[in-house]
C-alpha cells in the first residue's frame, strides 16, 4: 500500500504541474482527493491491514493528502496568476492612441438664414417669439379679418385636426397672440413652420417656413415700416440692395404692399434668376388693420402698427442660388455639405 500511495502522490503531482486551466484544477481535485477519488479508494482498503500497519499507513495517507492539497493550491495560484497576466496583456489600452474622429454636423441652410434674419431684427430691438403650429381657426383666420367664406381662405387651404383646430397656414396668428397679451409697445418677429395642402414641386411644399414681424406703438406710420424693412433688406442682401413697394391686398393690413429687392444675381439689371425683372419679391407687409387691432383689444385711435411676413425658403434660395425648394427638405448630404 505504501507503494500505491507513493505512486498516487507522484502521478497527482505530475498532473498538477501540467494543469493548464482553472477547470483542470477542479477535475484533478475530484480525481485524486474527492470522495470517489483515488486516495479515498485506497483508504477504503485499510481494513485489510494489520493493527500495526494501520496507523503507519494512516499517517502516511494523511501526509499524502496534505501534501497534495498544498500542491493543488500552489497549482491553482500559479494558474490564477497566469490568467491575470494574460488578461492584463489582452485588455491593455493604449491611451496614447489617437481617437476616432466623429463626423461633425453643421447648421442647415434654413437655420443659418433664420438665425441671421432674427439677429438683424434683434439688433433693431425686436423680440423673437415662437408660437404653436397647431392653431385655432380663430387665430389663423378669424382674428386676422378673414371670416368664414372669405375668399382668402381658398388660397390657404390647410390640414384640419378637427373642429376649429388646424395646422397654421401662416405665422400671422402670432400677431394676434402677441397683441392679446396687452403688453405695449410691441416689437417682435416670429419664425416658424407653416402648412398648406399644396402638392410638392420645385416651388411648393405642404410644409414651409415663414417669419412674421409686428410693431405696435403710438404714432407708427408707413414711414416706420419702410425704414425698418429697408434697413433689414440692406443688412441681409448687402448695402447696394434697393427695394420697391408695390400695392397689394392682405385682409389684416390696410394699406398693404409687397416689397421686392434688387436681384442678388444681377443687382437689378435683369437676368435669368429674376426673369429679366431686376427685382425679386421678398415679403408682404402693411399697416395693421384697425379691425385687427380692435379684435385683439388694442384701441386703433390710440395705437397703430405695421406687420410683415416673408417666406424663409425663398430667402434661402435667393441667398444661395438654390433653384429647387425640395433640396431644402431632402437631407441629401452632398447638397447640405456645401453650406
Ligand atoms: N401671412 C401672409 C401670407 O402668408 C404674409 C403677410 C403679408 C404677413 C402681410 C404680414 C403682412 O404680416 O402684413 O401670405
């Protein structure tokens, strides 16, 4: 039995030495030291031994067990250290390696133009306001002197949410919402999306953007309107820009006009861009109709005001020489990267 014990000890130690993975350690423990292991099997044969031999062999078996347990622990520590070293090597991070550059975006041409126009007006003391795109019929039409069955509604057919709720067709409802608050004087511009049930083509889209302006104070005249809009046009398109006003009709202003600016491409000589006109239409404007002031709680005998509204896509298209409106909505990277 001594021989057997010795043989087991040698065999086990050799196996411990060769263990490559943590999992081997567990297997070896079961194989040599477990309840059904080789050492236990030998101890079961102790009964066959003589009374003198038993304690000697017993002592020896205990020594072997202790020895093997110690060696197994050592093997385990060796493997754990090796595994850790391996992981440290594998998961090493080179902090000096340059990072992956992230593609950086930039503002959309519509945002560039909108921000620029707002900042021109802010420079003249205007506040920038924003209003709801889902609007009440009252603010979009009624309070702007466009009652039910007024022909002006035909040109501004929109999407109805139901009842008196619709998608606003213009930013003009913000005139009413601002006046209603009753804080005078008013100097405000309001950019935002507007909606009309139009088919998409090179110059139309069911969603586009406008910028509204409103000034209400005592003694505001058409001269103030012209002064403000001429300064604005020169700041936006350059000092040499000339403007002209043409009489027009809007239900919420009286008198009303459209303002044209000299063509950015030819400077007024006439070219393909302005179709030989020399001028390009920029916005609608006028003196706020007394009825509109009154409906919003402002006394037209004491106060007067002017208003204007412009299409922002049109401004962007003029500014950048874009000939198709759809380009502004299609999110084509090749197009957008140019700005
Ligand atoms: N809301 C008008 C439109 O969508 C544009 C407009 C014209 C706005 C004259 C105004 C204005 O404030 O005074 O056609």
